[in-house]
């Protein structure tokens, strides 16, 4: 048997290596009171998740995603005093981010994008994760939102329904169609040279 | 690569933090010189509450901070999970174990329940001198949980248990 220390080489992204975090309630209380250092602490802790959600919800438009995260933080700090801790702070922040992202998507000019063709076109440039993101970004807004929240961020259909203002049946059917669109697009994609035997 | 392998977190551009802070300053939602909190300077929310309470009683303007802090949900109890030996059968097992611990720790962090965790080096000294206990602690986690039952549920979900290790769960005794 090897010692735990040798077996377990968790990196800092797992939050395991020499990391000590002050109690969240303490940081929240200070942020409510306007302490910039406390805000920066919360920002650095939660913004990567918020930005990941935002970027995918707005179809990889980086400028929109930055606006979404900034707006989400402003609303979060304004409303932080009403945060009751019934959910994790991260969950609460992601909820605000999703609502801001939906507003950003609605403000955009409607595109003529259909569901399948842009996905297939994107998938032809398949390059593992990077292009899987492109495939997701090419999905119609409704499909993409459900797919991102369910398959990447692990939200349930009930949670998605509440976040997006749709019913659970719609969430389920859109997820099914989104997955089918992605699968078809990927199946239609010739293997890149790197992938060939 | 499948969807569930995509990273959930993506680092935003470094300039976004300053732009966000600038907007919050413009809207008077944060102040650079508030100094109400600084990481690692205040070890306990209770000390902060006491200090803020004194300020409030003195009629200082910072009393508002105390009123605001009372809106926050009470701090959950914290528990220490002490990890004792687990077995590893092969190199492949070891890789699986590392991945499993990583997933577990990230999940816990995403739930807002992870407080701290460190692994311990195998070297140890014993005071007063004598043999070290055979079943030494190999690492620990500190998690927030509603109560001992909740913390025990967290401990049961650890890959450490699945791999034959044991986890001792102790509540951290903080003033009530």
C-alpha cells in the first residue's frame, strides 16, 4: 500500500493542495458591506464557472459573455443581502448568470441559423474539445441552452425549466433534439488525420 | 471528447475583474478602502460579528455592515474528515483513484461545501518519543455540513472509502 500523499496528486483545480478558504458567510457579509477585497475574493472564486456558463449560453461570443458576467456580478452584489443560503452561493450566482445570458441572447438580432446545417458545418472542423464547443455554439438557442445546462453543468430538467421559463417537457424534448443534432453532425464528420489509424 | 468532459470553468479575460470592480465602484457597491474583511486576517465569523457588534454599539457608521451581515445565512458547522489508509492494487488503479478523488473534490467545491483539504507527508515525529501509530492519518478534508449525519454522508461518498480506506468524521467545535 502506498501512502496517501504519494497516491493522491490532486492539483489545485481540485482545491485540495494547501488551500484554506475563509468561511463563506464571512466573505459574503463583508461583500454586502461593500468591501472590495471581499468582492475580489468572491469574483476569483466563482467567475470561471460563471464565465464558462455565459460563454456557452451566448454561443461563444466572448464580448457578450464578459458583459453577462459583469452584469451578473452587479446584480449579485446588489442582491447579496437577500441570499439566504438555501442553495450554494455558486448555484445562486449561476442562476443570475443564466438569466443575464438569456437577456443578452434575446437582445441579439435574430439569426437565420437552422439547427442541423450549421452544426454539421462546424463539426467538419472537428478538433476534439475546441470544435465540440463550436458544434454546441452552432445549435439553435433553445437547444443549446438546455444541452449546456444539462449535459455540461448537470442541472436537472426541473431546474432548467425554472431557469429558462419553460416546462420540463420542453426541456426534455429540446435536450433530445440537441443531442441528436450534435450526434448527427459528429457522425457526418470525416475523421481527422490525427484520428486515423 | 464527450460533453461531460468539457471543462465547466473557463478563465475570463484578466481585464474583466478590473472592469467589473470599476463598475461596482461607480455604482457605490464596493469601496477600495472599506477594509471590513481581508483574507486570513479574521479567522472566525464569530470574531467578526463581535467586532462589528462593538462598532455598532459605538454608533459608528460601520454599524450598517453588521446589520447587513445579519441578513446572511448562519455559518454551517464544519467537520474534519481524517483519512486513514486505503489500498491501491495497480498503477491503473492509482490513476483511477486520482481521477476519482479529483471528481469528488471538485463536486464538493461546486456545492460550496469544501472548506480545505491537505495531504500529509509520510514523515512524522512522535512526542514523547515512541512508535508512531500504525494507522496514521494520510490526509484530511474540512467540509461544511448541516450536522454529523450530513457530514457522514459526505464521508461515505468519498472514493477513499470505496478503495478500502477509512474516514473519521469529527465536528469542529466552534463557539455557538
